[in-house]
């Protein structure tokens, strides 16, 4: 497979720049992975697609205000983006500047100086004035994705965060969860839908493009994942009843499938670099709710692995014609698998 196999043309005006007034006012495109058929719905129509006893699994990660701008001694600006905290006051950062950042450089910020220690791949190990969470919570901004062409505001502090956000550590939102509010959740509860949670701290690498022409040559970034005994038990009970496990977002898909060894879902705490491409055999997930993803992205490849590349790209073409809103603050899809993914 080649990167270009997952390309599509998107009019820029369909990239959602703001959240809708209400989380549950989003549109929903249902895709049948067996036939490729699509249905135009709204997110409040989810109870039509989910059966009583089905299990919705959410990602309960919390986005931290992980972006901060500082200045070099020369006056040049450096944009810092937290990837993950390390021990003590050290952290793993992205650093973007007009001229190269070098070891030993001290970057002045409103919260004190950040010293760049050494490179680690595309990232930097840096010494902060305080622990990473304390420093960025006090001085950072919500790290809106690069395709949102505006500065974050007070609304983003709430809306670029799911209602389930508990465990801080993400630098990007698990965006499929952003559609769920009290109204939608109450309807699903009344419908008899069960819920469970995993944690996957979404890293900035989620926005990194696939640079290699060959999909197989791409190396995934590492993201911290925790799958507890409670969700494992909920999955086992759901499967035993003949009901479906529905992942709310690609991060949940990756967490659950990472935690599956020898065909059994088991508790897991650690990093995942799972790269899901067509040909992958899903062992846990029976359906998924997801947003629309960037062309040639690893997330689009994951959805294509689940429902078939041709079906997914045809559904995207329909969504463009129907003027759906794309990406983080955009609309949603409900996707069922093709025949091949569990065989």
C-alpha cells in the first residue's frame, strides 16, 4: 500500500474552525462496512444504531494546555509543545523555531526559563522551572490542531475536552467523544447502553503526516495507554451476551486492540505504537464512532482497515458533497466492519 491510496481532496471551508453551540447537534454519517451503504443522520440518532446491552467504550484522557511560546536570548520565538512529562522537572517537548534549537539553549517563558538538554528523535528532553503539569497548567494554552486557523479562546478550554476527561496527559482531544453531552448520554442510558473507559494520552504525533511513500515504512509515535480490569470484564460480559463492543474513537480502538494478546483482552499499562492498516484483524472492536480524518493520515488508514478503503473513501466523497464538517470540531461517523476484519 502507498500513502497516496488514502488521499482525497477536501475543500478548506469544510474544516470546522469552531465547535457547534451544542455538542449533540453534530451530524452523523452511518457507514455499513459490508455493503458500503451510507445514511445521513444526526448524533442524537445514535440510539437507532446501538442495541440495548451494547457497550460504548470511551477514552477518559484529559487534554492539558500543552502549548507555550518562549523566546531565545536573541529574541527569536520558539513554540514549545509538551509531548509527555518525564521524571522530576524534565519533559519531552516539540520545539519549533525559525532557526535550529541547540542543546543548552535557555528559552525564556512567562513561567521561567526552559533549558533544552538533548534531542531524542524529533523531540527534545528539556528541564522546566516546575513539574510539567504544574508548568503547563499555569502558563500554557490549549493546543488546538494546526488546521484550526485561530488562537484558542475560553470556549476551547471546555469544548476541546470530553465530558469524561479525568486523567490528564493528552495534547490532543479524543475527538469522537466531543459529541457526547448530558442529553445524548441520558438517551443512551435510557436505551440500555452500557459504558466503560480506557485511557490513551493522545500525543502531538497524531497530527504528524505519513512521510514515507510506502505505508509499511511509517513508524508510529508512542502513546501511553491504560486498559484496566473493569473494562476487560465489561467487554467479556458484553461478548458473552452476544452484544457489541463499540469504540468511541480511534484511540479506543488502538487501546483495546493493543491490550489483546493471544485473542484475549487483558489489563495493560504501557506505551502503544500500534499501527492499524488494511489487513489488520480486529479482535475486540465490533463497531466504532469516529470523526472525519485528514487525507493520508494513520487515522484514516485505521478506519479503512475496519470498513474497507473503497467504502471509506466513497463515504468521505459523499460527506464532502453533503457538506459535512471535518476534523476535530467536525461531524461524526458510525462505522460497522467489513466482512474480512474479524476473519
